[in-house]
C-alpha cells in the first residue's frame, strides 16, 4: 500500500481530506467475501443389474454430508423399480438399509445424510423380471468444515485474484 499524502492548505482542508480517505477505506473494509466450496460427485453405473446388482461402493475418508442423489435407468423401463441402498458403518456394529421406489423416468433426491470418516456405502439394486438393464447413480458429497483445507487471504489479495480471473475471462470471451 502506498503512503498516504494528506492534501490541503489549512487544517480544515486537511481534515476534510482525511475524512475522504477514511470514507474510502471504510468502503474497502466493508467488502463481503463469499467462498464457494464445490460438492464432490460420486457416481457409479452397471450395465446389467441382473449380472451385477452392486452399483456403487464407496468409503468416505472424512466426515461430511451426502446432499443429493440422482438415479436413472438405461434403457428406461416400462414401470418403476425398487432399489435397495445399504449403508455400512466401518467403526460401528451393524448397518442400515433403505429401499427406494424409483419411477421409470428416474429420481432426483435432496438428502441430508451425515457420514463419518470410515463410513462405507454400498448401493445395490434388486433385479426385477420387468427390468434387467443398466442403472446410473450419482451422489453429491460435502466434506465437513473441520476437514477442509483453509487458505487465508487479505482483502487486497482477493481483489487481485478477482481482477486476474476477470481479465482471463474477458480474454477468453
């Protein structure tokens, strides 16, 4: 930051100039910074649930939350199918299973399922005589704040980064 030069011929003008400088600095300090942390997609696919009923196996290395799920069939069946989602917790005794009915057009779900470090997830589909095709599954996983990497920036550093991103975007477009 450059040194401040107070301008003015007399004390009143100098005081007014100091007020202008303080107003500008106050505006700069009032900037709001928003950090966007992308969710991690986890996905799986099986070509035939009759041959391979396990669609996805995953283990979570950190505490977090599964926030969304999407399921789709390939090819689209004539009617919906039940899908069993089995979640096994590595450090606990036992597991829990949930059965979902998936409409023929697929399903989008908003979830709030907490997982701890070491939670194992296994998603299986029960084959149905009405449908033996493929199944797509996608989940969004958000790592908890205590397990995220933290990077601290001063406001002027964020301003420089924003300018660089803006310049790069303008050159591309």
